[in-house]
């Protein structure tokens, strides 16, 4: 009897504790849940919440090197020149620009613009900003700007930017991260550390709060020069785990979620008020070959056989969930120098691949090679390897953890092939091709073609856009024959959104908050 | 007791010295941060400049002496990624991790104490079997899987709890529960066996034969002694909770030390890895000292010289 009482007591106690904790949870969560919904994107509220996989590195636009940082920072800092959603150059903080001579460009600045702290924007800010990033070699963006020798202040609203030689890419550089205009006076008065804690720009949104690896909160800049911004508040949340990001979208905690895994596309599309939107991004997945003498991939027949053995569309459909565009060039439309004839097309002919391999003198399984790849593209690499083996190659797949891959990459110590997705933040063919110039190719691909060298060297300093474009197109035609690399596909950014916002993703992966609009309800 | 604490505190120094040396070497032989910092299009010259600017071209021992010299003054170097003092970044994250660890511990104790005591008191019965079954499942379930399942159930389907991030109390429930379950399973087993052992002791029999009520015997005599191993496991688990909540913090986007460390390792942000491991080491050592003190308070027979 006594024993039974005892047990009963314990069980009651346990039950009470459980109910209490459950209740406690529920009441608070209901309150919180309501609050979250409110800040989500109700028709009354005007907060835009965007979830990305990685956090920004800092509010220093000169010392950041990832796209997800720039995607946030473009809302706080303006460039002299902006890229519109089609990558055309439009006026930003500069209203017009002219080339004075081969090494000098003159910019007229917009008048009446103020920084978030009320300081007026003038030539002095441009001089401070661009000379800082051009001269401080420890800044991560320095390599893009070091050819700027000087920024001359002509008057309060006119500057001359002088480069160390003809630079056809100057405008491209000025419209990317690293060219975000900083407040010279504010930084001089308060120091850079204070600036990083309370950053100030001229952009449509002002800094409010940054909790690292959690969220960046921005608020509307009422006095923005280009009209009143659309949202009262913009929140960028960091959610590294993809399944959590998807859940957050489904639960209504975020309006836009980036980098949706292909396996979750159908699940999101199945929800009534959720959408999947895609856009090609500046990244082409490719195999780069070593052509050093003695290397099996030095033989053009072998490289052609590799190209023909891979079913690129098959990889897009199976691994990328359809989010990819096959291409035979890495200079995709929207980039300067693109050759549209090589875009949206690919070669695939297993039988011919087998035949070519035989012609090159290799029997089945004799053509042995190593493909190195960073773990993020492991699945694609596995499929490529399987396709190549089917055509008679023998493939050693070398999957490396990201930092190990980076190290091998910069020390140029890959074997026959490495697989990599290469982006292009300058939107110019030079970014894709400089690696094939004699000096840079040494030790990596050991590619050597005097004709290509001449074209690339010339294009590097050619200030005549039409002639320069021809040069890059010629290089592409040669590459499509010589195959220093085989291109698999241009990747697409996959985003999930809720029905309350209109969002058309950009090819540069930026989130300009004002290009995302609330749906009227 | 005071002397013991002082002695233990002095022993921290060589421990931390060894930890710093091991971490320092590990982060330097495992990869090159410069490669990860620069764009794919950077030239060899760009890399050389940055390597020099970061002092990575110096011999390893010069780097270590420099590191140690500054570390003694509390300067663990700048984070490459955030360009901010690493120690500051790590300390900024501690409250979040601490909050999660305490909440997880709370959940664990709340579940484990009653379950452990019941299964000891009702040993070899059906109830005992059920509780044992639950704890085996709790222990075997991978954290990340359970986290994702809880999110699906409570946030996506029922919509009662937030999915991720750090905010009010409601944000704490799912991650703390996820972390607490594995711990609770372990503690339940421990409390059960420790209670079983004690319930067979002579002094319990004596207490019972004195005619004391069963409840009084269990709570006043048995439970207090049964707590000693529980305190041990709690302290061990608490330190691993602080430093080892990597997966749970990532699943729930909890901005704690674990997530900071994961990102730092991925981006090869050496200063942060060093500072984080150092801070975790300090927490482990201090917790161990506190555990010894707690033993003594629970059982006056334990003496330290």
C-alpha cells in the first residue's frame, strides 16, 4: 500500500513538472510567435527579413571578400557607379564620368547627398575611400584597386581618378565591393574602430544593430537622395544550416531565404503561399586541366574526349535540381566580352569520346587521372567521374575540405584536373582569362599559346571597348577548340520566398532591399 | 580548502601553456588562411604581400613567442575575418552559450532526477524497463536529427515555437531540450545505479528499521549521497556543453561559441580558434575545481590537502 502511494506521488510530481514546463513554453511562445509574425512581413508591418547562409565579415567594405557581405552592405554604402539588374552601369554617387586620357577619368559627383550622420558627401570622401583601398595592402579588396595611383580633388563635386596605366576595367571596379564610399570626416574624427561599431554610409538603409552570426538590422534612411526607401526595417538573418533556413521560410519567420538545396525545391513549391525563384549567378563550374609536358591531359584529344564524355545537362538535372545552364564558355551573358554562340549549349557524345581516347593511344582503363575538388562540389564530381569511367578513363577522385582545397589551389599543386566554380565580381572576361596568361598559368595549367597571350595582353589595356570585346571573343573561340578547361554549367541561385514579397534575384546575388517589393494585399 | 583552491589555481598555468602550444601548432599546420581570404583571381604577389602583412612568413617559433607574449597580456591577436580582437569576439559569445548550457542542464536535471530515482526504487519492474528504454533511445538519437525533427513538429507544423535564432525564452526551448535529452539519458542511468547501490547500504537499512518513513529515507539519506556521481557528470557535461554545442548551435542558428568556432575553423581564422580553445580550457579547469568544492560540501568525509 505504502509502496503504491510512493509511486503515485512521484508520477504526479513528474506529470505536474511536465505540464508546467509545457505550459510555460506554450504561453511564452504564443506571445513570441505573435511578435515574430508581426516582424515577419504582415501587410501592416514593413519589415523585410532575408535569410542567408553566411554572415557578413564586417562593415568595412574594403576588407570583405564574400558575396554575402556585399549583398548586405550595398544597402548601407553607395558606389559612384551602380550596376542595374542587367549589369549596365548607371549613375550612383557620380552623375557622369568621362575619360580624360588613357590613365585619367573625371567624375562629377551628386550634390546634396548626406551621410547617415548628416555630414555632406563631397570629393574628399571619394579621395579618402579610394586611396585607402588602393594603398593599404592588408585590405582584402586591395588587389582590385591597387592600380589606382591617385584621386585628385578638382573641386568639391569633381574628382579625377588616375591609374598607373590604361585600365579598361576602372568602371567595373568602381561599381563593386571595395568601392563603397566611406565618410572621411566621421572616420577622421572618431577613428575606424568607432566607425565599425556605428557604421555610416550614404545608402538607403542605416545601420541599426549587428549580432554576429545571428542578424544584421537596418532601418530606413528617410533622407536618401533617391527617394524614400520602401521598408521601415530590413533584417538579414544568418542561418547556416540549410534545412533550418527552409523551415524558417515555411514557418513564416523570413520573407526570402537564399541557397535553397535542390532537394527542398519541391517541398517549398508544394506550399500554397511559398515560391521558388531562380536566377543564373556569376559562377561557372568547370574542370581545369594541367597541360604540362608529360601530363596525360596535355593531349588535346584526351581533353576533347573528356568534354564529350560528360553529359552536362544530365548533371544539371540530377544534382542541381535543374538550377543550372549548360555553357561552353565561362564568360556568360551580362559579362563584358561574352560570346553568346557558346552559351546554352554543350557537347556530349560518349561513343566519339571512346573513339578519341583510343586514337590518343589509350586502351580502356589506361588513361588514369586525378580530379581534385572541394567538398562542396563532391556530388557533381562523383557524377563526372562516373561518366568518364564509362568512356574508358580511370579516375581517382580527390575530395578536399574547403581550406585544404584553397591551399592546394594557391600553391598550384593539383594533378591532372581540378574542378572549381569560378565567379566573376568584375563582370569582365579578364577575370576568367588572366589565369591563362603565361606568367599566371605557370605551374597551374601550364597553358601556353602565343596567339592567346597576345590577345589577352592587348585586351588588358585596350581602351576601345569594341575592339576589346572582339579580342575576348576570339579567345573564347580558340578555347572552345583547345579546351584548357571544360565548362560544365553556369550555376543558378535558388531562393525561396513567401507570397508577400516580389523578388527577382539578381545575377550578382545582391539583395538591394528596395528592389524587393511588398505585394499589396 | 582555501589552500586546495589556491593550489589548483596555480596548476592552471602549465595546463593552459600546453593547450596554447598544441592549438598554435595545429592551426598552423592544417592550412593557409591567406588562400581563403583572397579572391580566386588573386596573384602570387598578392598572396605574398598578405602573408607578410599577417606575419605568417616568420618562422613558427618566432610566431609562437610573439603570440605567447601578447596572450599573457590578454591579446590573442586579430581575427582575420572580422578584423577585431579575437578574445573580445569569443567573450561576446560566451553569454549565449552559457545561457544554452544552463537551460540544457536544467532540462536534463528536470527529466533525469525523477526518472532515475523512480527506476531505482522500482528496479526490475515494467516501469524501470520503460525508463531504461527511453534513456537508451535518448542517448542514441543524434542531436542534429532530433533538432530538425523538433523544428518540423513545433515550428513548421504546430507553429508554436520559433525555428531559430536567439531571442526570448521561447527561442531557448527547442535547442535546450535537444541538448538536454542526451544528457538526461546519461544522468538517468547514473542516478539509477548510484541510488541502487545506496539503497542496499547498511545505513539505509538502519534508517528503515528505526521506523522512518520510506520517503524520508530516500530523500534525506539516499538521495543526498546518490548526488555525488551526478555532480561529477554534471560538471563534465557542463564543460562539454559550453564548448561542444557546435552541432546544436548550428542547427538552431544560435549565435554562441560553438557556431563561432565552426565558422572560424572553416575560414581558418586562427586567432579565433586559439582564443576560443583557450577560453574553453579555462572554463574546464575552473569547473573542475568547483566540482571538487561541491563534493566536499555534499560529503564532509572527502578531504583535500
